[in-house]
């Protein structure tokens, strides 16, 4: 009976060990979840940019997937979808610029649809992301009435007949380009006619002739994505950015004369004492030779 109990214990232990090994191998072979982020941006020149980011992991420990292959499908209801492959860079990102002359197919609701797929590999799961957006246009107009400067914005779509259809309730951020960033002036929203306007300030510094670059931005709209429209206008205060010469000074390009003279005097004194010491050494050497000669005689 005791022998039978020992045999059963050994069998159970073996089963437990096999199950543990199997569990470890299964855990080691478990693939990591991946996620695709995709964004749409219509640039100032009319080109469209699709930016994508491929990350893997979970929670706050997600990291970029380098050299991952993303397959983009530009869907068309009548023809075969247009496909293109892109590899992610060292930051896990990939970009596709679609020129303004290329007409992206639209569905019956007027949306342009792009599907992004990642096939995965031995250690990463596959993932996909859909991106749907409509084509929006933004025009800027500048006017001065009774010395009041006004910036007007017009948001519209272009229908199948080529007519401009105003779009209401579009939030637009108005800003001015600065050296390293954009200075936000106001946030406005288009009315039923697709228009919105602000009174433009008259104390903004510009370049040497008063030019400033005005930027209107639509950020991450649910239907239209992001859009940037910019235009230069001479409504700034002219500013001369050339650095004036400081002349001779401690913090200028040329040292002051008193410093040059002082350095010259110090160097002259140093060389004088050096030459004086050298002459004394030569005189001592000659005097030593003379004394030695007299002692030999």
C-alpha cells in the first residue's frame, strides 16, 4: 500500500512538472499586443499627409515598433483598393504624403476611407486601424475698415458640381508664427455661412518690413482631421533684427584700447626681464670661464 502511494505521488509530481513546463512555453510563445495610431493632416499647399505610429506592449509600457511593415489600403467602392507598404522608422512612425492633384475616392456619404493593417510577426500580434475623413477647405481674407484690421475665415467643402458648400461649427485656432512656436491669438467657430472673423491686433512685431505669417489651424476634427492654412500679411510692426556693433568693448568683437595697451606693456615687461636674465646668465658663464683660466695659469 505504501509503495502504491509513492508511485501515485511520483506520477502526480511528473504531471505537475510537465504542466509547468508547458505553461512556461505557452507564456513564452504568447504574442505581444500591438496598436496603430493614424492621423490625417491637410497641409497649406493642399497636399494630404497620413501619419501613422505602431506601438506594442500594454498600458504605460508600450514602446515603438521599429521597421514594422504597414499596409495602407485606400478604399474605392468601384475599383480595386490602392495599396502601399510603408516601414516604420526608429520612432515607430511612418508617413505618406498624397499630393493635392490626386483625388482620393469617396463613399456615398462623402468620406475618404483608408485602412491601415499590420500583419504582425512571431512575437507581435496583428492590428488594424481605419481612418475616415472628409475634404475641407479654408480660405483667409484680410480687410481694413475704418482703421480696424479684420481677419476672416471661410470653411467650405467642394461638391460634385465644383460649388463651395459652407460648413458650420468648425473650430479654428488663429495664431501668428513666432521664432520657435506659434502665438495663439484667438479661437473662433464658423457660422452657418461657414465664416468667422476676429479683430486683428495692431501691435504685433513683424520682420524688417512688417510681414507676419498668420496661421489658421483645425486640430483633430472628428470628420475633417487636421488642417493648416497660412498666409503672410504686412500687418506687423517693422522690427530691425540686425545686431548693432558694440565697438570696442569687453563683450564686443574688438577689445578696448586700454586693454590692448595693458597687454602690450605686460608682454614688453616680460620679454625685457627674460632678455635681462638671459644676458646675466651669459655674463656669468663668461666670467666663470675667465676665472678658471686664471687659476690654471
